[in-house]
C-alpha cells in the first residue's frame, strides 16, 4: 500500500497503486487547493 500526503493540510490517504494515489491527490487538490491543481 502507498500513503499519499498533502503538504498543505493533514490530508492523507491509502492507495493500492501509484496511479490511484496520484488520482486521489489530484482530486484533493482540485477540491481543497484549486490554486495548486494543475492538469497535465
Ligand atoms: Zn490538502
């Protein structure tokens, strides 16, 4: 399992794969830190 963390708040999550973690982190940024959310 991988642990995703946010350096702007106490958000953490567990993911079974790296892409899953990245996707969850992107969703978190979009919801809580939209100024930092970037699309690639
Ligand atoms: Zn956050």
